C-alpha cells in the first residue's frame, strides 16, 4: 500500500470510531435531533442509505415529539430522496402529512406505499392501504 492508501485507510478507520461514538451517544439520547441528523448525513455521505434513513426517521420522530411537524416533514422528504424508501419511512410521511392536513400529499405517499408493498408481494397490507385511501376520498 502506498502513502496515499495508508492515509485513506487511517482516515476511514478514525471516521468509523467517531461515527460509532456518535451512535452510542444517540442510543443514550434518542430525542437528540441534531445528533440523529448528523449521523444520518454522515451515513448518507458514505452511501449507507438504509441506516441513514433509520437515523432520519429518528430525527423526524424527535421533531414531531417536540412539536416541529414541518421540520419532521422536511427530514422525511429528504430521506425519501436517498434511495428506495422503506415502508416505515412512507408510513411516517403519510402520518406527518395527515397531521398537517395535507390530504393530497398523504394520498401520494399512500400510493407510493401501496406500490412498495405490491412490488414486495405483501398482499396483506394492500387492503389496509386501500381503506386509508378510501377514507381520504377522491383526489382532485
């Protein structure tokens, strides 16, 4: 390994230690929005979108608990763009949109959730989603 390879290896391993310490601190304080957001951004930068989404969800939930629903929505929308969204992320988007009385946006998120479950073969979830869509009524 050359000089640059050695530097890269050292930097990567020291970054892992910092990220691990941040994860431990976040486990002790799950309502720390800034920490969860920082971890999510670090993981996104590394290309670890699945775990980054988990921390984005944690940050969004903390925002909602603290009464900052619009900030929660912004975090969820950002995480949705990081790759294939999870069912948990889409459910959180639906709930947040409904809390804000954004019916059309909630309908769109429900349709994405329906497509997600349909593609995954989760046929048992489809009637629940269809019922929620029916509750919202016809779209525009």
